[in-house]
C-alpha cells in the first residue's frame, strides 16, 4: 500500500493516478447501470412473451367460437336446441346446443342425442370454458393442458354412463 502525502489546495491539475481512479469509478457506475438495464429488458421480454401467449390463446378461442357460430348458422334448427347439418360433422354439444349430421341422426340418433344431452345437463361446456380460461393465463404450464384433457375424458365417461343407464346395449354402443 503506497501512502501519498496530502495534496495542497491550490493545486488544480490532476495526476495520472487520479485520472485512472476517476475513470474506474465512472466505468463501474456505467457497468452497474448497464447490468440493471439488461435485467429489466430481460424481464420485460419475458412479460411480453407471456402477454403474447395470453393474447394468442384468447384469439384462438374467439376464432373457434366464431367458427362454431358459423357452423350453427349453416345448419337447420330441428328443435329448441338441436342443429342438423347436411354435411359430415362429428356430433358435439356446446352450452345448450347439439350439432349432429343428418346421417348420424338417422343411423344412431337416440344414442348420440342421449350422450350429448348428458353433456348439456351436466354443464360440461362450462367446465371446459373454465379450463380454457385457466389455459389463457397458464398456457406455458403443461398441468393446465393435462387438466383440460382429463376433464374432457371424465366428461365422456359420464355421458357414456348416462347412455348405458338409459338402456342402450353396451356392446352395440361401443
């Protein structure tokens, strides 16, 4: 450790050592500010990716609902809540509506309508809607996707059980 003698007050010139100390201090402050800015930019980037994910899945769901609305408008309404389509479509229900193709209605109408009515009575569409909202905010979490998949499986088991309890032969229904 070198010890310097005190500098007199009237000296206005800086020594090389003082210049180097000053540049080290300025460089350290700049470096600390840069690190802070990089951390904020990184966090902001993650937040931006997260928000884009939420927006993507919300828009995807809105697009699906719009497609459902177009599908309902293309069919003819049979009863209060049934839509029969001339084209081939897998039977499904959403909220209080049942969508079924003309062919399926004539071949296995009773079983399919019983199955879809079970979904409506048990309000399965609301469960799936709640699962979709969870996915909006947890789109990066595989557990949210697995939850929705398991929920759909349970809904199918419940609806199938209702059909069998209505007296339909299990082997024929299978």
